[in-house]
C-alpha cells in the first residue's frame, strides 16, 4: 500500500532526528531518480546543501514523499519524492512541481499518485500556470523521429524517456530545453587569459568588475535586487512567460541570510557601468565546502540595454579565474543554459565547457 505524506521539514540538520532522517531520504530519492536518467552522479546534492533552500520566506517549499507501508521499516520505505513551490505574493498565478520516483519502484502508479496529490494542491490554491523541470540524457540539439522538439526550435528530448512519456500523458506541454554543460578544472589558463583580455578590451573603461563572497555589500544590494528581478523578464523563457518576480533589498537580505546556513559559499561577480555607477550584469557561483564536488554556476544575466560589449564573456572568465584562485581543487564547474541562448553557449564553448546532458522545461496551464 502506498501513501502520500507531507514532510515536516527540519529547520536545521540538528533538528528532531525523525524529521532529519525523512528529509535525508527525500534528498536521496530525488537524487537517485535524476541520476538514473542523466547518469551524472556529480550533480547530486547533499541534504545539508538542500535544506537552506527550502526555507525561503518568499517561496517556501512543501515537500512530499510516497511511503510503501508494506516495507520492513519503522515509518514505511520512501519510494518517491516531490515538491511544491510557489511565491507567497498575493495573486501569483504560477507554481513549480517536481516528482521523482525511485528507479526500482517505477511503473507501479507511484508517480501518478504523487502527481495527482500535488497538482490537486495547485488547483486548490488557484495556480493557473504550473512548471516542472525534467532532466534528460540528451546531449546537444537533436531532431527527427524519436524526439520531442522544443517549440523554440532549439533542442529536443528523447520521446521514450520516462519523464517525457509521463508528462505528455498528463497533458503537460514541452516548452524549452536547458543544456547542462561542464567545465573540467583546472581550465586551460592560456585560453581563459586570452578571452579575458579580449572581453576587457571590448568592454572598455565604461565597465568595471567587482567580486565578493557571501552577503552582498550594502552599496550593491539595490543593484543585485534589480538584476534578480530582471532575471524573470530578460532571461530566455521560450514562450512560457512568467509574471515579473520582484526582488527588494529586504528580500535579498533574507535570501542571503538563509544561504549562510548551507555548506556552500556564494561567489558573486558583478559588472558596474561606471558612468551611471549601477550594476548591469552578474553571475553567481555556488561553491561547496567539499572540494570533491563541482561548483554550480547559477543566475547569470547582462541587462538587455548593455549587451554587445562582451560583458557575458567577462563575467564567465572572471568567475573561472576567481574559483581557481580562491577555491582550488574542485573537479568542475556545471551550468545550465537555454539552448536558444547562443551568446552564452558561445562563451561556454569558447572556454571549454562541454555538454553533458539537458533539462526539459514543461508547462501546464489550467
């Protein structure tokens, strides 16, 4: 007998042992379900890294598991993990749903049971735009028989993948492909240095680079809040437009406070437009304390009105140089980029990133 249970998410990893154990199992099943598809064990997250992300006051997570109550364990074995994320702002129409089933328990109706439960919550809350991310083994663009092509015209996923079949059968619409790219470290120093020199020359004296770790300095908080807001309007979304996601300085401060509880360091590289003394581009890299793990490159954006000056190239190479100088020893940097974002893919490929998988972005409107 299978039963959906909502987790009482621990506040810290020293919280009630039963809560912590259930959360660790949730992370473990989530990791196994994805690695079974893309085969990239390097992308698995630790529970200690995941926990701070669940307590964002602007977008709290509700976590669910499916328990096999016939299993020989105290609470029933966890065979699936899911999440429901939504913004708390009044009138927000969108939400994010994730479903992961342990590879050894697939094709038993468990994913359907969990999806029905979480989608029911989305309906009850009046969410009209649902999105989900489904990892894929596909590397690079593909087309033709056996593939589902993104409506952007860039990228595709194999039609026989379990996630693709599952989402298509439930009425979800395929909208976009993110390429998963990996840069092996150490990078080729001569290549990075050459690209840095070219990018600096193209940017000229009107642009200046700043870097910091941890919390954003007070003088740049308004600028980073604006850049985070513009991530929701300027980053490629295919035809799946979302409402503007407004970041305030107060929200940024709360967000960074939560991240300080993670065994990761947040490295920010930002570009100032000197004449206006405002930030016009940034990238953030999540650096794990464990040097056996890869660095993840998160949000990266150059404002539309400042593109064409090789600022994206500058952000990328300074990020690589800073990681290798201040955080040596990690095996790689991993990043996700929309397949239609050719300017950013050009940067990645030039410095040595290689495609290792992809991620389909799906939408359902109700």
